[in-house]
């Protein structure tokens, strides 16, 4: 892609870019950019809200740029005060490193592990002398720090702001100097911290990084940002059935936003909203668990919540000229759900009366299906159906 084409793709879906002109200038130089994302593994798992910015970082990788993932093993022990009405509880480094292991495993479901530079900011902060820390603090003013809305709100409400919290934006800014980032990614709530990084780089005689902020994803309640503490999250490592079901619980309005932020596409307006939501849930489950699990999750959901089989949209299977019952059921399992069933398992289902066409049971293991099955619904078991072609 040309620099302008890359710019258009990279800025698509963002909330703030400071500035697009600077980003274009960097792209026009023709060198791979260093795109930075800092994460504090304060919990062992990530949810769909985290994936919005990870997907954007992956896009930089696809375009040939260097993704730099900073694990905040030092900053996580301090705790990001962004959006907090009180001081975060502190974590030990051991807790942070344990979280980092599962956190990164899940992040690499999105990022290309081989193309990601992973660094730990404890590597530089733990080497700093107190004199170096004081010099770092001298680069910013208290007035700058108190411009932060969350600090002002807490002070106005007579709530304490601990001095170590004021250090956090300074540390995040210094990370940008250490890794020489060209672009820093984050949510819209990270803009202040990213701008501190720009100032830090300028004071070091470096070219300032571009600030790229992504929208904050609302959780399943459609009101608050997705968070475990609010109970409105969908974890990327959750059971496929649970992931599918939680996605189906979102409102139609939120569905449109999830399509945009999680899949980078618009929903098909010609589809019934229920079917569009099922396709959203299917795509999300397939992204993290594969299509086989996504098909099973959809079948499980429809078996529980769709009262009339004819209202559901089931996988379509073409049996060709095959009409032998066991062979037909085997093909339906494999093509419809990517599930391989043994002959013995299929015989058991037939003898139990599980195999039906439009409600008619087929209990003879040597049975033959009717010739005209076009459009009919073949029931395989309690959860799975296929529409025959």
C-alpha cells in the first residue's frame, strides 16, 4: 500500500490521532514504524474490550511495521490511576508476572508472536537511582499532572491522590523514550499519558510519537466500559457457548458498535437483527476458538433458545445422491459441524430416535432417506440440525 492508503486504513475506526499529518510524514519515509502498546497485567485474563487496541496493533504488523508490546511489570505495581475514583490496590511483582504469562498468551491470539517485540519496563525503572528519578520528575510540572480530570475530580471531592499515582504518566511517557516509539496506541482514556510521552521524547531530542487512541468498548450492559469489575465483560478465553450467549445478550444498538470495533465491518442491514447478532456471535467465537467451536456454540444456543426449529438458521448440507441413513448422518455431522462421528455413535443416535426429518423419526439403522429432501430439516441430536439441499 502507498503511505496514503496505509494512513486511511490505520486511522479507520480510531477516535483520536495526533496527528494524521505527522503519521503520514512518518509513513512516507518508507521505514517500518515502531508501534507501541503498553499493558499492565493487573489481571490474568483479557476481554473483548482489550482486543480493540490489540487488533489495531496487529494491523500495523500486517503492514510491515514493528509492534512493540510493553509489559508493565513495574508500572503495574504502581497502578494506572486513569478513570479511578480511588487509589488502586498495589500488586506484588510476582503477582504481575504470573498475570503477564496468561495475559500475553491470550494477546497472541491476535498478535503475531514472531513479529512482536516484547519488553518489560522494569528492565529500566529498577535500574534507576533516586537521583535519576528526581531528574525525570523535573521534566513535568505539578500543574500538568493536575490537569488530569480524574485527579481534579478526586481533589474536588476531598479524596486523596497519592504521590506515587502522579508518577504513573511520567513512567508511561518514559517508556516511549526507552523503546523509541513512532506511534503509541491506547484507549481514549490514555490520551493524557500518551501526550506526556510526546513531551518526554521532544525533551530527549527525539521525533515525537503519534498519539493514536481507540474508542472504549461498552460492555454487555451497553452503558459502562467493558470491565470485569462491572461484570459486563466477555473474556477471550471463555467457553465458546458462554461467549456466544453473552454476545447474544447485547442490544441491537450495541451490536452495530461491536461489529465496527471488534470485526472492523458494518453489519448486513438486509439481515434480520436476530440473525445479524448470531453472525456477530459466530464471528467472535470463531476468532478465538475456531469455526468448529463456533458452529457448535450456535447450535447449542439455538437448541436452548429458539422455540421453533424453522425460525433458526441452520448449517446447509448437500447430500448429493446419498440416501443411506448412516452415511447421510455422518456427512451432515462432518459438513455441517466439522464433527466426526463413528458408525457406532450414529447407530446409537438412530436407535434412540434422535435422527428425524421434519419431526419424523428414523430408527432403522439400515434405513434410507426419502429422495426429495430439499429444504427439509435433518435433526442429528438434541443440539444439532442441518438444512438439506
